[in-house]
C-alpha cells in the first residue's frame, strides 16, 4: 500500500489551501443536496414540506454522530500514516467502517421500531405525520448506506486526499438531482412516489457513494483483508470513539442551541423568526471556508504529529489561525457591501431584511474570532484531545450564548440576542487559542507514539 505521509513535506500554507479547497466544494455539495430535496418536495405542497421540517432534527442528530466518527477516524488514521504504520492504517480504517455499520444499523432498527412515537413527540400529526413516516421508513432502512461512505471518505482525507471525497459528494448530488423529480413526480413507466420517492433517491445516491468509496479504498490498498480479533476491533473502536464521541456531541451542541435561540427570537414575531432563518443560512455560507480550513487541519496535524514534526504542526496551526481570522474579516467587510442584496435572495420583506441586516451588523464582525475558535477545536481533535473541543463548544453555547441571549433580549430587545452571539464567539475564540497554547507547549516535550496501539496518544484529556 502506498500511504506516504504526503502532508509532512512542502509549504504549509499552500498545502492547507490545497486541502481546504475541495472541502469547500464538498460542503457546497452537502448544502446543495438539501436544497434539491426541499425544492422538489415543496412542489408537492405545504404538508410534505412541513414533514421535511420534522425530519430535520433526526437527520441532523444522525449526521452529527456520523461526522463525529469521521473526525475520530481521520485523527487516528492520519497519525498512523505519519508514523508510516501500514498495519495501523488498515486496521483503523476497517474498524471504522465496521463501527459505522454497527452504529447505523442500531440507529436504523431503533428508528424503524420507534419512529412513530418519536415524531408524535416532536409534534407531527395527521397527514403530516404520515408523510414523515413515509419518508423516514425508507431513510432509516438505508441508513448504513448514508453513514458508511462518510467513514470511508474520512479515511481518504486522512491520507491527504480531499479531492476524491469532494468528487464523491458531487456525484451523490448529481444522482440525487436526477432521481428526485423522476421518483417524486413519476415519468413514463416510473410511478409517482412522492415522499417515498425522495427517500429512495437519497438512499440510492448514498449507496452509489458507498460503492465508489469502497472501490477507491480497495484500490489504494487501505481496504484489504486484515487479521483482527474481536478484541482488537473493540480496541480500535475505543480509539476512534475517544475522539469521535466528544466530536459528535460537539456537533449536536449547535442545533440544540439554535433551537433554544429560535424560541427566544420567536417572541418577536414571525418576521424575526424568518429573518433569523435567513441570517443563519447566510452564516452557513459565510463560514464555509472557515470550516473547510479547520477540517483540513485534522489530517495535516495528524500526519505531522505522527511523524514527530511538531514544529511543522505549530506552524500549520498559526497559519490556519491567520487564514480563518482573515476570512472572517473579509466576510464581515463583504456583508457591509452586498449584505442587503444577499438577504433579498431569500426574502424581500422589508421587516425580514431589517432583521437580517441587524444580525449582520452585530454578529458578522465576530467571525474573525469564530475562525480562531474553529481552528483550535479542530486542532484539539487532531491531537486526540476532543473532550476539550466539546467543553469549549459547550461553554460557547450554554454558558455564554444562550444565557446572554435571554438577558440581552430583556435589556436590548432582538439586538441583545445578536450581541450574545458576538460575545460567545469572541470570548471562546480567545479562550480557545490560549488554552491550546498551554496544551501544545506541554505536549511538545512528549515523545511521539511509535505503534498504532499506543495508549498515550489516545488520551482524551490530561491532568
């Protein structure tokens, strides 16, 4: 197997940019996937569109768990590559796929058995509930096809190849875009299947992604027959989950806190909620580059740390801090020029636009700090200190953002909610950098791990 530590050589900034660019494409593909589904299902009427709203929390929760496993896989595999530990790479990659299958199968069974109870508890009823179950019965059944390719792509990213996963994601988007109208509305001999058709399109396109990912892993010598006992598989799962589980919880924090903030904003009327919805969509586009740079940092740091090139790790993190903070500043300046035009793409109501513009004026200047935060969160994950990422994210949302939003809404109205977001981003950005510096200075004196099953490198948090 050729798995050279390609990220341990060459200019740091250029390498990070080469890693980040395909990740931006992959993120756009993920956003496009949701837009295509929403666009076509919206043509069926209000009830199917409302049904998709009820599926969103479950889909986000499953994606958070899958992304967490992926982060753990990338962190562990990349360090094994940095050590040139071929056996370790193969074992962890295979164990990660088995873990994805086990977790997704368990969630699928739970969803199929308890789906109706779950969605009734979320508030779905009547015809909307039937639409939800029509979609989710297929989606739950195909859940392994959705989770497994994400794990495979994580192993590919660990090698320093972010282009292939991006191409796979674009393929998924293309297949889904073709199948959605065909299966939802029907054409010729293909009957119209409505919500069920949309779910089949999703599962089939993800199954194509799984096949492609497995073929690529096999051709590169990563997915080969590896002799592993059940105990060794469990040990590999433990190492992946020591990073992946806190990372999954970190991913879950954002949608939970957003739901709480939405409840606060709802007190200011429909226009405020609509404006907040538009603002969060614009934010997801605005910080996409920041998230891509942060994600690229995980395989880069992993390979170089595994290779013992700690000075290169330090240089990469400093470079990423400059890049993400710089992009955050650029986004803020752009919002001053084209912010109103961007908001009007989603809605042209003056009341809604005013809410979006107030959000931009207060929150967007904090994106430089958010870039610092995202960089440190991913750096912690790459060094297998994912618990620190989880704690930092929890502080940002549940200690700062949500409590200050309640207080700010009382003192300053809706703008007080936006100022709470600014303070949360700014403080945790600075805290994250200082905390990471303290950790890194201490870790610089530690010897690098020499074997794939060395426990020291998988410690979640040190004294």
